[in-house]
C-alpha cells in the first residue's frame, strides 16, 4: 500500500521543476547565451587556450543564470498580462501553478548565484554589465517601458543586445568596438523581430492593455517601420566585414540573410497577412542565428 506514495512525490517534484525551468524562458536564454558565446570567441584572436575555454564555460553558465533570473522576474511581474494572452497563458505564474513568493525567490537565487559566479570566476566588469542587463530588462523594460510607450521594444532592446558585449568583456575584460558593432546589430534587429510578432498577435496585446506599435499606430504604420528597420539592419550587418572583424564568407552570408529578411518585410508591407507576419517573425530568428554562426565559422577559417 505504501508503494504508490514515493512515485506520486517524484512525479510532483518533476512537475514543479519543469515549472521553474519554464520560468527561465529556455529558448530565449539559449539565444542569449549563444550570442554571448560568439562575443567570447571573437574576443580571442586565434584558437582559445585552456584558460579561455574555462572562463568561457563559467561565463556562459553565469550569464545563463542571470538571464534566467530576469526571465523569471518578467513572468512574475507580467502574470496578469500573460494570463490574457494565448501565447503566454501557459506560463506557470499566469496559471497560478507557482506563487509570487516562489517565483521571486527563484529569480533572486538565480541572479545571486550567477552574479557571484561571474564576479569570482570571470571578472567584475562582466558581472556588473550582466547585472545591469538584468535591471534593464526586468525593471526598466518590463515594469516601466512596456506598459507606457509603443517605443518600449526600441528602448528596451538595449538590454537584449547586450549578450555579445558580455561575452567580449568576459574574455578581454573591456568593451571594444567589435563588441559594440555586435550590440548594434542585435539592437536594430529587435524592433522588426518583435513588431512582426505583434502584428499577428495584435488582439492579444490590445486585450492585455499593452501599447505595442500595432495597437497604438495601426497595422500599416507598423509594417512600414518593420521594412525601414530591415534596411538599417542590412547596413549594420555589413559592419563586421567593413571593420575587419570578418571575411568574405561572413559577408556572403550576411548579404544573403539580410536580403531574405528585407524581402519578407517588403512583402509584408505590400500585402499583409497573419501567415506572412508569422513567417517574417520566424525568419528573423533564422536571420540572427545564421548571422552569428557565420561570424563564428568565418573567425576560424578566415
């Protein structure tokens, strides 16, 4: 008769752990760590030695922890908004599966653990930059900007563009122009990426009371902004080659994916559909991932 009890506890524990893990927004954090890793790789002129490899691994773990903490805090603050939107209604905080206290303690623990790891095993500059990114996303963007202005994603995009700067600082102990170029690319990529999503999720944002651009300025204006940003982003994506950070392989890939992103944005501007907006959003993820992967490959074969 006593056999089923441990099985039930194990299942319950596994479920709770999955809920906590979901709070960290794993796919978003994976992209953050990947971009930070690219910054680390580019900061080493040649093949990294054992010391650089150790530091990179520790930095990736520390950045993952603090980014996960920011995501969890975001889920806590926006639980009411998340519950009204189909895209986010499944989150444990929105469904009441985890209490506010649990989410807050979890976020604080991850932030403290990640910050300590970065301070003691990487360098203080990386810790402070990562903590500033936490504050920028979890507090300035989530609490202040997002509910107040349709330019929330533009201004708040600075936090999302920080990962390669964190990676560069972890290895070099400073912030060089190369890191700032990578920052600029992600900063300019963020608005068309999120506005493409907001276009086909506009009713969710309207119902949640968030002043996203399609809600405040309409579909046509937002589509134009997406297109204009892809033009500026195209130019920014050429800067690593122009500055001498990369070679012809990166240039070819950057031109290819940028033409693709701009093409989607142009088609979206000319003839809107939810399906096309969804494809544009998905391609934006491919654009950034392939772009940074090309930087990585080019760094070693160039």
